[in-house]
């Protein structure tokens, strides 16, 4: 005898168990990976402790507020905890490391720690503010999905961690550097050497219009792939392959009708009492239309109390004896029809069947029927997808872009650059999403969960602004001293490798998600780390120089820039 257990309660329990295990593994690995990359980027063991102190304080603040939210406001699911930890870790290290690298450059140039600190504060405050505020705003826009607690909680917890990282980086970092007088590099800082100019950046500037045209050409097929995204409703990808739910689904496939574990329910509301042959015939007519839909295994209703149609004309004594009364409410006007599907309720196949059921009942019209509603787990997932996707397009997306534009326009003091920055990020998101879709959907034959695009867009819209902010502000430092083209090349040469190093730190944090036990966690880790890596590699050498070169002086409108010819 083989005992198989299935159902929503089991799936929810396994999600919690495996989620807790994933948190433990991802916490350790993300910390170790970011630590290794951080040592390589900072080139100092002592300097390493400043980002670690900042991370610790930011995480303590994030955990404290998460605890308050979990105990006083709403439940904080394990996905929210994982994303908050990883994002806070990446943000705190990113901002602090950028601060330290710029301080190191200033210390090389002036040799005096106090003067270097003064110069550093004036140069890094705005870029870090842009990075932190846009990242927090991007995630905070998820709260506009107020009807969906599991999405709304991401918009509450993650921005708190990012803002904590921002505040700690801008306050504690200069305090620690002041206390140590900048003596945190071991071995000592090497004297400033003449920087080798970036040949890549110089060539990009020369052929900037061609590069822009090529980027637009590449964006067309990428956009088609990304916009064609149709996520999966199969919640089994949220669970590991070895979970009891997945194993039992596979072992029972073709053996029994798996929809029996959570039937689809249809409610028919009549205007009058249903206990007459005319109304009962209408119920049977609806059952007959549903029965022919492919994927429907069996139907139970007042006219089919044991799964097969009763003979007409209907006999009330027979119906009462066989249990027909169990399908009619006390008002004698509301009827329940149970539909057993051939597929497990949370599978894509079940969603397809229920979509057809919903179309069928919507098209059915009868003067005796007030309305027909379709419910159950499968219908709930479909409705959740439709409503949340609508909220994303109408509220989350709009709010995210508007908030990003306002923050960028104010802090960069440039409308064209604010618009261009958003365009670059949207392009990079398209690259990351299309690459992930091709790899997982077409190569590995694993679907992406339906809300992937919502989380990815909200995350990357803010995170990837970091590197644009760092690059643009570095260019601005030299405007008025040298020509715009020279300032771009100098910025690429001076800060290009630092931006790549900072991107690798965030990639290490998000890449650790790929060690999660479920395919969905691996997919999130891949798409986020791919997007951040692509942005970090291209901003200082390709997309940044191209946009600034094509826009020229107009890039800084309405602010006037005096450019040395």
C-alpha cells in the first residue's frame, strides 16, 4: 500500500519549511561571496570591516522593523525576508564601498585625510542619495498592490532595509574614516599614477550614433521576447523537486483525477426557487456545456449528485435520497456545482481548463439565472494574475517611473538625463528578462512564475540606477575643466573598474538566490544578477558614454554647463 498526501495545506507547509532552509543557506553563501568580492575590490583587509559594520547595523534595523510589521501589521512571508536580507546586504556594501573607493582616490590625490574627506563628502553624497532613494522608491511602489499582501509586504520591508543602508553609509562611514584618519588600507595606498585612458570609451564616443542605432536594433527582438512573457501559474516551481507535493503529483499523474484535491466550484444564482424541472434542467444544461471542455473529469451538482446525470423528469424523493440537497443553499436559489479536473489545481493545465470554464459560463444567458460565478484555488490564481498584472500596469509601473524621474531630475538637475537613465534601465531589464526567458523556458524547459516581471522590474529599476548615478556624477566633476568628450573618457578610466566591482558585489548577493531549492528562486537569482552585471559592464564603457556623447550639452538641460573646448 502506498499512501499519497496532497492538497493546499501540504503545499503551504512545505513552502514554509523549504523557505526557512533556503534563508539559512542563502544568508551564509551571499555573505561569503560578497565578502570575497569586497576584499578584491577594496584591496584591504582593514577597510573590509567598515562595510561589514554598516551591513550589521542596517540588517539589525531592517530585522527590528520587520519584526514590528510581522507582529503588529501583517505576516512577513519567507520570500520577503530573503529579498530584504539580500537587498540590504547588497545596498549597504555597494554604497559603503563606493564611498571608500572615492575616498581612496581623493587620499591619493591630496595626501591629507581631512581634505580628502571633505572632497569625498561633496562628491559622493548626491550619487549615493540617488542610488538609495531610487532603489527604495522602486520597491516601495509594490505597496500600490494593496490588494495583495504577499506583494505589498515586499514594498514595505525591502525599502526599509535599503534606507537603513543609505543612512548608515552616509553617516557612519565618514565617522569611521575620521576616527581612523583614513589609515585603513593595508598595505598602504600606492601613490597616484597617471590613469590610462579607456580606449573602449574613446571609440564609443567616436561612433556614438552608430552604437545608439545598434542598441535600438537589438532592443526590438529583446522587447518582443520580454513583452511576450506569459508566466506560469504552476506553483510547483516554488517547491523543490524532492518535495512531497511534487513527488506525489508525479506518482498520481494518470492514476486519478488530481483535481479532486481542490475542486473548481461554480455558483449559480437563480431568481426563483430551483426545485422545479425547468430550473433543474438549466443546471443540467450548464453542466453539459462544462462537461465537453477538455480536461474536465467529472461534475457534481443537484442533477448529478453522484457524478452522473439523473433521469428526467426529476423526482424530488430520488434527488433527496441521493444527496442533491447538499448542492443547494438554504435560500433554495443558490446552487453549487463541483467540477473535478484531470490536472492538479495549481498546474498550468488546470488554469487553461478553468479559463475555458469561465468563458463558457460567461457566455451562458438565461432569464431565470441572476449570475454564475467560478471559484476555487485555480480560479483564484487566475484572478490574482489578472488583477495584479492590471495593478502593475496601472499603478506600480506608473508610480515607479514617475518617482524615479522626480528623484533623478532633482538630484541630477537634468530632465534629459533623468529620462535617458530610465530608458537605459528599461533596456537593461529587457535584456535580462529576454535572456532568462530563453534560457529557462526554451533551453531548460522550466517556466517562470507569473509575477516574475513585477518583482524584477521593481527591483532593477532602482538598483541599476546606482551605476548610472556614479558615472554621470563623475563626468560632472570635470565639466568646465575639460571638454565633455574628455570628461567622459576620464570618468570611464577612473571609475569604470570600480563600477564593475560594485556590480559584482550585488551580483554575488543576488546570485546566491540561485542556490535556492526551487526553480523559481533560481530564476529570480539569475535574472536579477544578469541585469545588474550587464548594467555594471555597459554603463561606464558603452551606454553611458553613448548617451552623454549623443546628447552633448543638452544632456544637462535646464542646468547650464560651461564646457572647455
